C-alpha cells in the first residue's frame, strides 16, 4: 500500500470513528480540550508512548492499542522532521486516544482486567500531565525528543517514569 492509499484509508476509517465520537460526546469530553497548545498535545502523546513501551499481556496485542502506538511513533517522527503529514497524524492520534478509555471500558471489567485498567489510567495521566505541565518543563521535554539509532527516543520522559508510575497507581485507586 503506497503512502497516498494508506492516508486515504486512515482518513476514511478514522473519520467514521470521529463521527461516532462526535455524535455521542460533547467537545469538552475530548481529552485534549483544555490543552493550551498543540505542543502540549504532542507532549501528552509522547508521555503515553513512553509510558506504554512495556505494556504486556493480552492488552498489548489489541489492535487499537498497537495502532495508536504506531501512529504516535509516526506522528513524533513527523513532528521532529517537520513533515507535512504531522497535522494529519496528530489528528488521527487524537481520535484514537479519545476513544481508548471508552473502548477499554466496553471490552474489559477493570476490577478483573488489571492491564486494561492500568492502560486506561495511563491514558488519563499522560493526557493530564502533558496538558498541565509548566511551559518551560514541557518545552524541555519536547526539545529532548530525538532520533537514536533511527528510532524516536524521549530520554528525559523516560527519566520521569517513576513519578508517572506513581500517578498511574493513584489514578487506578480512584476507580
């Protein structure tokens, strides 16, 4: 599948998902509604992408989760290279990200499926933490995202994992 066909397919499939979301949710339900800038949204995706690197079990094999991680990596690469595909990829990531907690809750009982509950908590924490972070820290993290051995890496975000993990645990307790 060439790039144009892939983009057309993405636009069609995710357009349907976006339409469904729009009919059943208000704009305020968007996890990025209160983010003050596009950069903060990118940061939230980068946080999620790093935080979910080690997700294991059945949840790690779910197509929607794998698709989101793939799109996030492509979007972060497009962000770094200032590719014309960046805006579309960010939009697709936002659509999948918004629907992730709904999909998880519809497919899993969080009392039994701890991996699904953890993934939902990561979604909430990454979205909130990225949006609420002070500007100077946010740009420090965004400026650190780079290519290492032809892969996107976020070393400073990786160093935040202990703090982020504690926030995920606290979020799970609130359910």
